[in-house]
């Protein structure tokens, strides 16, 4: 698991054994969901999420917060994904301390 962002207790990760489409695993207060990003012409078109198998599901309001974060930081998420999965380079975690 590769931590890419932290945001007020939310932790956003890539799992290194995954593939396209872009997936971001989000954990918060012992719960986890997987967010799948659909891209079109280089722009984020859609975000959908589902519970992580074997984990507690995010509460609705927590999943909404995570999705808003993903929309706001989508270009950075995609850049980190390309850097890690395509270019095979390390990426750094960012701690975001400003509210959305």
C-alpha cells in the first residue's frame, strides 16, 4: 500500500498490484472504500466507489468527503498514478491541512 495523501484523518492509498482504471483506496476511522476514477480526454469524468471487501464501509458522509477530495485533487492523483504505475518512480505522500 502506497500512501499518497492524508486529509484530516482520511488516508488515500494506491495498492501496488493494481491496474487501470485508476483506483484510490480511502481509509478513515477503521473503514475503507475503493474509489474508481473514470477519465475522458485527460479529465476526470466520473468517480464511483464501493466498499473494500472484508472491511467496514465508510459512512455516507465520509464517502462524500473522500469523493469531494478526489474531485478537488484529481490532477495530482492522476500525476501520482502515472509516476508510480507507468514511470515506476517513487511518489511522496502529501498531508493536506486546508479544508475543502
